[in-house]
C-alpha cells in the first residue's frame, strides 16, 4: 500500500506516468467515468479549504466513486479530543482512500502510519502540499511543453507557503531550473530549504524584494498570498498583506510567453484585470488539479483502466 506525503514520494519517471495518465483522463473522460465504482474517498479536513477539498471530491465523483468526510475540526471528533491515529483507524473501516489536511506539520504522516488505506497529504501546516505540487507540475508541463530549463519566479509568502516549499522540492530534480525568490525580508524562504534543497543540489537562485526587477527575466511567475492564518499577530499581517500586487502595468514588464500561476485563493496579490491576460493560467491550474487528483486516486488504489 502506498501513500502520498511529499512530491518526493514519486520518482521523476513515476511523475511522468502520473501526468500522462492525467492527460489521458482530460482527453477521454468517459473512459474513466466508472473506474472507481464502489470505492469511497474520505476527506478529513481539519482546516478550511475550497479547491483542495472539492477537487479531491470532484476527482472521485468523476471516477464514479463516492465521498464522505468533514470540512473542519469542529465538525469531527477532534473537537472532543480524538487523536489523528484513532480517527484514521476508524476511517479505514469506512473508506478505501482518504485525503487529509491538518494545521500541524506531520499529522498526515502520523495518519499513514496507523492507516490500512492510502492517505493523501492535502496540506500540513507550513510544511508540504504535494497534490498542489502535482497540479503545478502538470500545469507547467501542459503550458510550456516541458519541465526544466526555465527561470521561475516565486513571489510573496515564501516563509510559510507550503505550496512553494513543495514545488521547490519537486522542480530541483529537473535540469536547467533557476529560481528568483521574490519576497520581503520578513517572508524569505526558510534557511533550511535554501541550504538543504537549493544549495545542496547546486540550483542557481537569487533573492530580490522588488517584483518589477524580476519580471523581465521570468519564464513563469508563481504568485502566493500572504497567509493570515500563519501569522502570530494581526499587525504583522496587515503590514505584509499588500506588499505585492500584480497588475497590468507590471505585466507589461514580463515576456509574452511568461505564464502566471497561483495556488489560490487570492486576496489582493493579483488584480482582477490580469484575469483577461492570456498569460493568466491560475484558473486553468484549478482544472488541471482535478485531472491529476483523478490520476493519483487511480494510482494509489492500483486501478488500471484499459
């Protein structure tokens, strides 16, 4: 039995297979419409989510399966003090596979150690968000035609942004990757990721504060929001939340083939006027998220569709 805790759980070759499967699902949805009949997905979400929870549920429904679960800790027995390990043991009696989001780093790892069904890490604190990373990789490959040999700007909350952390881990395995880390001093990428991932793998990167300075040289811009829920006090959040706002004036500085991605939700960091720009790919990204999660569910359940 296999789980997904980190994008590193899949080799580059396995990721290619997964993305190829997602591409076939996109091209032939009817072929997969009954692949998971009789199977159940449990979504165990201890903190709020729209896209991640609903895209997992949409993925299972598109495969002909069923869904169950909860959308906040308050609506589960966690409110009574039940442990993650006891919860997953119970859910294993009801469902065939589960997706878990938890505010504490490592909670999904605890779950997989006590689970008799595959567990998907749907985000754990500021640590990892592997299914978003799979979505990002599929989106980049679909838009650019390849993964590798590009300069990627990561902008916003690089300190707490688990989507950024997971994406860096995944992309350093591809040749010719270069990062531009765009953030205020207070939200810089954690030192352990710079040393243990970027430096260790000899990945070239530079750190800048001004988005305008980075835009002309990017193949891809990955925007993130400043996450209110990760701040310890309101004052710091208010000071940081509008530090970056991508608008059409800034987009004019970017190459014509530079795509903009965002894991969503956005607050103010991308102006709505950018939505009409053909380089704005963040809503396409949402759709790719359903396809890759369908492929992941089939892979973890070891279901092959001929």
